[in-house]
C-alpha cells in the first residue's frame, strides 16, 4: 500500500484529531456575557471554524476509504513527488509566516489582502493566473470578513494603516 493511496485517509484522521482538540479549546474561551450579546461571543467563530474543519475531516476520511477500496495499480511516474507541489508547500508556509509577522504592523486589512493575493498566485497554475480577478476577490473577501467581525460580531481585529484612516 503506497502513501499516495492512503494519504487522504491519514490526512483525514490527523485533521479529525486536530479539529476535536481545536473544538475542545474553543469551548474553553472565556466570554463576558454582560458586555456582548450571546450571538457575538468570542466562541462563535472558533467554534464555527472547528465544526467546518471537523466536517471536512470526515469527508476526507470517507474519500480516503473509498480510494483504498477502489485502488488500481499505479505507475512509477505517478508515485514521484512533483517538484512544483513541494515548492507550493514551502512557499505557502513562507507566506503564512510573513502574514503573521506583518499583521501587527500593517493590520488585518492590508496584511490579509497581501496574504490572500500571494496565496492565490502560489496555488494557481501559471496558465490560469488572473491577477485582476485575484485582486478583486482578495479585496472583497477581506472587506466582507472585516465587516462581519467588526460590525456584525463586534470583535476587534488588529489595527493598521487602513484601519486608522477609516477610523476603526
């Protein structure tokens, strides 16, 4: 049994364990019920993200089991790791670390726009890169998340240059 045949199953099990740990810790978050309404507590987003991760983990496990059941012989060329895939993983980790490092200085809006744009470039095949579309998607998504957190859930996000100009 090769790694490629069971990688979805392994990833699903690891992510199921991680999401269970994450959900447990999300429930340990202390809230101040007198200051915020029940729907806007600090537990809402971590719990929602944990449930989504848990569901996706279960789907990944199901796909992994079905792949194992219907596995066919692979050629040696398909077993080799693609150099582009390895570089994408390395670049993704580098961009995430950069995102974490620039967030305190640039704030949520600007650092998230930069991160999402770079991540889309990394993950998109070179022939399908549409920089204009990437820019629109990153700005719209970041604005949506900012409004959802800041206005809808009344939660603070790291302030930066743009937040100061907008008065948030």
